[in-house]
C-alpha cells in the first residue's frame, strides 16, 4: 500500500465511518479549543502576587532554633568565580556532604526575577543560601523572603568586622551575613588613556569617547557619577540620583559611553577595546593577572562600597546546614583562602593576619585590604523606598535602552 | 466496565489520535498565551502585585515608547534575512547539485555550529571583531574603517551576528527544496531552447520558492525576537525589542508591558507573514509547511 492509500484509509476510518464530516470534526475541536480558552482566561484572571504581602520589620529581635539536621542536598547559589572551590571541598570532607554549589547569579535583578514568583506565593526556591548585594538583600529582608539565622549555629559570627555588624536594612544581622565586600570605582588602562586618572569625572573626558563602559546597575553607576558631582551618594535623594542618570544619558548620546554592562565589562577592558570602566575592585585584581597594565582607582571624590550577603531564602530545606556552612566561612583561615582567591574585601576579622603570614603580597594589596584613608572614602548605597527604586531603575533602563 | 458501542468508539477515535498533540498545544501554548494576554492587561507594580484591570493603555504606551526598538528589530532581522538568502542560496545550490560525494560532509558543516551553544558562538564573534583583532586591522588597511574605527559595538556587528547565527535556518530548507526538484524538468527546459539563466529563472527558482519562503520565515521570525546578538555585539543604540522584553520581564519586573510588547511583536510578525504569503502566493505557504 502506498503512503497515499494509507492516508485515504485513515481518513475514511476517521471521518466517513464515524458519520462525522471533516468540517464537523473541525468545528467540534474548534468548540473544544474555545472552551479551553475560556478556562485559560479564568486562569489569567488571577493576579500576580505582590511583594508587600508579608513585610517584615527587620528591627525586631527574632530568636529561632535550628536543631542539627541532615545536610544532604545543601544548595548554595553564588556569583561566578566568587569562591576558592578547594575550601568547599574541605568542607565537604569535614562534614561528609556534597554541597551543591551553583554559580547562577549574574545579576541581582535577573536572579530575583527568576525566583520571585515562588517567593511571593510562599513556595521554596530550592536553594538554601543565596548571595545577594545590599540593595537586593534589603528587598528580601523587607519582604520577608528570608529565614532568620540561628546564631547559636554560627559562633564565628564574632569575627564579623565591626563596620559591617549592623546595616540599615538589617541592623542586628538577623537575616544576612556578609560574604564579601568590594569597591565600585574606576578600572582603566593607563597605556591607552595616556595619563593617570584620579577623578570620577575622567569617565566623561572626551578624549576617551567610545572607550568607556558603565555598569547597567544604577546603584553602582549613578551613585558613582553622583560622587563625582560632589554629592554624598549614601544619603542621596532620588532627585539627585535622577540628575546623575541624566548626566549619563547625555554622555551616552554623545557617544562617550560604549556599552552598559554587567560583569562582562572585564573582557572589553582586558582586550583593550575599552580604556575606562566603572569597575569592581576585585575584578581588577583578577584582571591584572592577565593584563598587568590595568589599574583600579578609588576616585578622589569617593567610591561605592557594596557587600554581597549570604541569606537563607524562606522555606529553605537545610537551615542547619546553611548555618554550618556560613560558620565555616567565618573561620579566619578559610576566609583568608577565599580572600586570596577572589580578591574582594573580606568581612572576616583575622583574615588579614592569617594572610600576612602566608601571602603578604595579598595582605598588603590596598584593593583587597583597603587602608583607612580609602575606607573613609567608601560610601554605602543610599536607602530608597521601593517606589523610588523603581523610578531609578526605569530611568536607567531608558538610558541603557532596555 | 462501561462498554461503548462500536460506533461510539469509532467516533471517539479521532480525539484519541489528536489527544497527545492537542494536550501539548493546550498546556504549553494556549494556556500560557492566554495567561500572558491576561497579564498584558494588568496594572500594578512589583511591590503590591498586579491585578487584571483590562488596561489596554499598556499597548499604546508600549508602542509609542518602544517604536524605535520595534522598527530596529524588523530592520535588522530583514537585512539579516536578505543577506542569509544571498549567502545560502548559492551554498544550498552547490550542495544540492554540485557537491557530489561531499554532499553529506557539507551538510554536516552547515549544521555543525549547532553543536555549540548559541551564546558561545556569539561570544566568539566578540573575539573575531575585537578592536585589536585581525579583521578590524585588515579593514583599516583597505580603508573601509577609519584609523580609530571599530566593528564591535556597532550595527554592523549585530547584523553580522544575526546573519551568521541564522544561516543554517535558511540554508537547510533551501537545500531541501532544491534537492527535491526533478532534474528532468531542467533538462526539458534546455530541450525547449531555454538558456541556462532562463531555465534557472523559469524552472529552478519557482520550484525553490517554498524553500525560500520557509527559510525566510525560519530566519526572520526568531531574528526579530533575538536579544543575544544585540546584547553581546551591540550597544544600547542597537538594542532590539527582545532586549526590552527580556529586561522588562527579568530586571524591571514590569510584566504587563513585557507581555504587551510580546503580543505586539507577535501580531506584527503574523501580519507580515500573511502579506508575504500573499505576495509569494498562498500555495507556497502550505507547501512550505509540508
């Protein structure tokens, strides 16, 4: 039988013998589809849950008790290249587990966008530790998206450096524990620029037209530009931030700024496509290994200080395990290994002392352990209301074209 | 157990056959589509949530705010599709008619890039078009680029990226339709004193139309929604509508605008396809689908 015949036979079987014409058959499935569409619209009628529903007052003292439990399946979401994996292996050996370490956070907002629906509807997100930057950590704390820490399981919390013991969105560190801090300043290639830079406003030097990148994140870029305008970014009002975004817009329109990037500015900078970047201190230490010409400066007007925080998402399955892991990373010896590898600013007191013995070059690197005069110039992110934050984000999105 | 008559069973049979496919379409296509249509009519903000208000204004604002990116997407995707056609037609023609025993090898070469991730392929273009790279230097030597000219982070780079990434989508349908052509028809044309160009114009090309049609659709539609090339090879001045939708969904969490933009893009493309189908003749639309 040829293909055609099979088709014919099938058609006869389907339509003629059942007494149903092809037209009627199609009509019926049309009706079925319509019914389902109606069902679908009922579905769409549900609203999308907001974040404000379970807001939490972070100032309130909370005591929780997380008894010893199995750590099998402990999962940690972190940024790429943000840990010395040997330390993780040592932890695995020590506790006979295998921590699932996922380098999946490339952008705070993108990650939040991914897990937001589950958090808003009160479902677990399958990660026990997430590592988020201050402004995003603030949002999670405020919205009640994280579990309070049982500090009995984290005795090493005593090693937390004093200037981070309290932060505006989590004054008692009830929910968050710093992972690493870093400075947002300027990374550049003196060979290309032909001169040393020292000011934020060098970003706008017409000699570098088309050779400048900025970070997409307004908390970084706009706040840094704001410092260059002589405004203290940590107490800045939304109007001032919008002015800084305006300034960035003009620079973009003039062709001064080549791209707005996430962490990927590093490729362009190392390759020499870009000469000047708004950059993170730790990235530059790592890039210098590939391209020794590169330099990082904390501009004379100041730089932004960010901290990435470990936190346990609401309904996380392995609270005890997460806390044990946090405790492990607050041992000065372990923290020193991480600092030596990631080259960011360690929040663990005693790490520098360990490194002075093992790796004095790193211990004396001002990018990793900034001296006091630099520390005085580091500014925390401004505290914005959710509405203001949205205003800032969408103003910046207009500039970056997305 | 319920015993159904033969007749009832026969009448249920077609639904049984359709079942899996229909279920798939409903669960993964119809429901999400309707759901997103609902989302596009919601109002609110990420803080307080979004509720369905039948707010059609989102569409008009979306169009007026992002018309540049829409037009840019269509322009870039259009140019890339035409370039792909120009590159892929001779390629497919060669593979189908002249490659001989190299045919399978050449087809493999066309498909080979698919073995590497899309993002990775695009990132490698960052290296190729590097400011200090070979390509830029040679272009500067011949004078196409000025001394401080660049390729990376320009419109050229984005269109080149799209053209490269979607080339197999054009080449394969073209190859299939060219391969299918009965050679005797071309022989008959020359028997009837048609020159080689006339035979090509009157026989090969019309018979290859379904392939051209399918290839252009397969290239143009995904290229319109692409955001990888613009993000990796371009600047905000090259951002396409896909970049806007991506950032609205994931970064700004403005779901209604993102959904509205997606629907506008979808309906725009649908209208475009129908016009295109009319121009080429609807027959080739169904042929291309087979």
